[in-house]
């Protein structure tokens, strides 16, 4: 498979851009996380930006693979629409959880 660098970079920019924007909007709200009662093996808050960057990178690569797949256009559009909805949900979840301190909203969904 030949890599279409333009599509790959666009996919990564979209995914990482949304992740970084959510991180930017929630950067001063980590006290919500720190105030939670956590299990003994819970990772420190410092780990989360690293893990989320890796996760958003992998999501961007996955979106690229779907976009470049040899599949019917309708199928790719449906998959990428679901992916877009999931990105929006991840973005909103971070803001609701950290900025508004609503830690139970994700459990209600």
C-alpha cells in the first residue's frame, strides 16, 4: 500500500488538533481529577497527556486507513461519520468533565 502523505497528515492534524484543543481548554482544570478518590494503581495526571496524544494519533491513522481503504464510498462515509461523532463526543466529554466538574455525566450516557 502506497502512503498518501497528504491524506495521512490531514487525518492526523484533524485528530490531534481536536485533542490538543480539548487539552488547551481543560488545562487549568486538573484539580477536578486530582480531587477524585482514585484507586491505588491509578496513574498520575502527568501520564494522561502522553496517553491521549498516542490515542489521538492512532485515531488519526485509523481514519486515514478507512479513507484510503478499497471499500464502497458509502461504507467509508458511514465509518468516517461515526468517527467524527466520536471525536466530537471525546471533545465535549473533556470539557464537561473537567471544566464543569460534572464527573457523573459520562456514567449517565
